[in-house]
C-alpha cells in the first residue's frame, strides 16, 4: 500500500504531517509512505526515518489562499498536484492532504480524475455525534448545487464507505430534510426521496438537522449548500456556547471552583465534538482514494487519516464503489 | 388597535393565551383584544375580564396535526380562520396564533391574502444571538424553494420590520451563504448577491451560518429550506450540548456541587437562547399583520407577541412595506 502525502499542506505542515507519517510508518510496516514536498523543510522532522518512508522533492506548493482551479492548473509541480498525479499514474494507491480544500477537490477532478459513471464526486466528512460513533455526511461542499441523481450516487458511495471503512453492516442512510414525512422539503428532496427508496441502500427516510448530533443515521445525504450550512451552524453553535461558558466560568473564584469540579465532563464533551478522532474526509467518486485532512491537523489527526486510508485500501473501497455505480442505471 | 387572537392555538391554549391577553389588555388600555374560540373553555381563565377584551365564540378549531391546506379550506369556523377573516374584513388590525404553523401560513395566504406585488410571503422568526439582540431570519419555512426576486423582497420586508418594530436605524442585511466572498454559494445566492447590492437596504454581504449566533447581521436572508436547516441545527446542537452537560453535572456529588456554583451562568446562557424573549414570528408580505407565536408559548410569550403587534401597528408596518414593495421593479 503506497500512500502519497502532501507534506506541505495544512496549518502545521510539514511538522505535523511528518510526525503523523512517521508514527504510521512505524505502526504498519506494510505501508509505503511517500512524503511529497520540500526536502529541506521535511528532513529536520525526519531525524529517525523509518525505511518505509521516502521523500519526493518539490519546492512548489499550493497556498491556503490560492484560487483553487488556477493554482492546480498552473502549479504543476506543487506537492498536492504531484501527489494526485502519483495516484492517477498508479505510483500511489491513495493521497492525503491537509491543504487548501478547494484545490484538493480540483486536484481530485482534474488530476486524479472522476470515476466512470460518477457525475459529481462528493466531499464526505464525519460529523461528530453524541454517542461517539459519528455520521458521514455528503456532499459537504464539493458541489453547491445537486441534481437528484447526484444525491442517489452520494447515498450509494457513502453507504459503501461506512460498510468498508467502519465495518457497519447495514448503514442507515438518511436524507437531510426539514421534516420527517416523505412529502416534506424542497423540489430536490421531494424528487430524491422515492429514488432513494429504490436504491441499493438501507434508506431510513428524512432526517432533520436537529437530530444529527444524536446520531439519527450513519450516512446523511444532502446537497453541498445545505450540508455546508448545517455543518457550519453546528460548529458555530458549539463554539459560541463553549465561549460563553468559559466567560461565565471565570467570572469569580466561586465559578472557577465550580468549573474545576465539572471540567472532566466538559473535556469529555469537547472530545466527543473533536474532528481529530474521526480522521479526514474522503473525496468519493474519484479514480483513486483522496483524503482531505483538516487544515489544522496535528500529528495525531494525520496518523488517523493514514489509518483510515489503510482500512479503505484493505477493503478495496474504490473498486467496490466503482462496481456498484456501474451497476446503477444512472451510472451507465 | 384591534388584535384578534386565536385563543385555541398552541400547546397550552386557551389558558396561556388568555393569561397573556389579560396582562396586555391591562397594560395597554388603547388595545382592543378579541379572543376567538370556545367561550366555555375561555371564560374560566377570564375571571377578572378587562373591558377591552371581548370573546368571539366558535367551537371549531384547527388541531396541531391537521393537514394545513385542507383544514383551512374545510374548517371555515375554526378560531384561527375566523381571526384571519377579521383581519381581511377590517374588523381587526392584526391576528396572533400559537397554533399549527402550516395552517397559519395557509390562513395568511388564503384568508388574509397576499400583499399586492409580493409573490411569496415569508415567515420571519427571531434567532437568539449571544449579545441578546437577536437576528431576524427569513424565510424560515413559508416556501421551501425561492427565486432570486423572492429573496430581494424578503430583504426589503425584513429590513423595514427591524427598523419599525425594533427601532434599528440602518439594519444590516446579510445573505446566508457558505463563504464570505461575493462569488461563493449556489446558483441562487450567486444571482441574488448583485440584486441585494442594488436593493434599498443596507446590504453587508454574505454571512456564514457559523457567525449567526454572534449576531453578524440584523436581518438574515435565505431560502426556506436552508434557513430551516440552519435553525434546526442550531436548536438541535444547543439542546444536545445542554443535555450532555446535565448528564455530566449530575455524575457525582462533586460535579453536582460544581454545577450549583456555575448554575447562574448557565441560566443566563439558557435565557439568552430563549425564544420567548423575542415574541412571535411575523408572516411578512400579507394584507395585514399576522404573527405566529411559538407553539409552547406561555402567558409571557403571548404577552410579548401582543407587545410586538402593538409596536408594528403603531409604526404602520404593513403600509410601509407595501409602499416600498410597490416602488420596486419586481413589485409591479
């Protein structure tokens, strides 16, 4: 298993990327990890280089504020683009990057390439849930507008991912909607609902966004706009509430004492809400596995993303999705 | 000022409705409050009836689980429908109901009637914000799909509402979106953005849902589907977090002690998030004022909805919106 990693992508690159890679290489000797990036910057963090890590040198990189499409087209030697090219040319089985999300989606489309039969690949992050199991939501931003047939493909791809990578036997697939009845929603969801009922998945119907954190399903299907609104509301609400709690808890010595006593519980809650536990977000529907790690990934998050890639490769994720998509009427 | 109130709508009707009405009638002698509903059920709560409250008797009512359109069409004698008819026929200046939201929107459309030039009336609740000022968001569910010109009308109506009812001089109008740049979003938001720049409002650009609770604008414009997803995510996240906190806080006597010490802060936070402080949600774009009070309204929430109606009537809200809509190219 050869995993190409964009060593220069992410807020803490290359240090945290290399740290996670070394940890993973030591842990799983069958992995061959290829760090793509500036050798000068990478080497200092590789003092104790495992034999199953090698560096492919390039000085070019995509910046966080680069315009995605232009950057991918022009910077052909950028670490992210080179990692993508390795997947396309069969030199790597998977690529991981914590860099510019838009550029990675463009790299997926233009460099790695769309899977045959898939019109729109989807970004599928895990949303933390209170039971700690998490929910895969897609699409969360690869495409802002979606047609009904795209949502059906999202459902199939997400379902296979959960089965293969997380060993969930019969993943419950829900449709993000504003009510539980079949006839609820906008034009898109009304058309999609009966299509999902016929798809080769375990469709459990509409799921309201108020039930997401409670783990109402294993795979949540939505268009990129609504999904993004949901995810950012969730993050914003949790962030705002934690901020206010912090202010309230430091108001006096009495509240500080109280806060100290309830701190273990708060920490558990914060950990439940932590994206790092769930690895990165796969881009599903490409000709190879591409994983987007969170921009602020530390070594542990990178390590988890590699673990995730390894599990997906072990279970032939991409091949299984491809076989199922081709079987569908819309995939031909 | 004659305010017709659906005395039978809401989880705690008629008790809480009558309680709020009596309080308001005592407080503002210039009001004439008309309680529409079952006299037998209302009277026991009206032991001390102010002279500016009268009851219009009807036994029919719309239930919480009635199918909205059919119920409004068939139950012509229902308390909600009768209150709507009083507004249409000029016997009341405003109606308030805490009943079935779908039925109230139908009553607004079919009984009270659309304002000339308005294609889609909008439901505009206040979203609590951390600074306590709140944000008016529309549309939050009257129409699931929206065209660009609808969103422009929402913006104008919401802006006038905030100015008239909340005395905000130059309300900041934001467009719910997935990023701050003008070119972000789906097909709808991309087309709407330049139209909002030209509209007679103080448009401040895109607002991401993660900044809603922080009070990023005074009026948030969105289609009913995305808005509903946002609101329910917000409520769901806050609810889930409070639930987990409660569990954590009751884990042992030590955490209970800690919780007791931080409780005043938690209560303040809960109060900030409380819809009751902000009255009801106006249905904007109708031929008269219609206010939806929360289904679980207590007397205080009903009182606040009446206060809100009074302020809107004092400032000629409906007439001002109508004049501005007619002035717009899309309103003719």
